[in-house]
C-alpha cells in the first residue's frame, strides 16, 4: 500500500 492509497482511505474515513 502506498501513501496515496493510505491518504485515500483516510479521506474516505474522515469525509463520512
């Protein structure tokens, strides 16, 4: 998993 993938997952989590 790269940083961009991690950022996307976190973004999804926080934008819920």
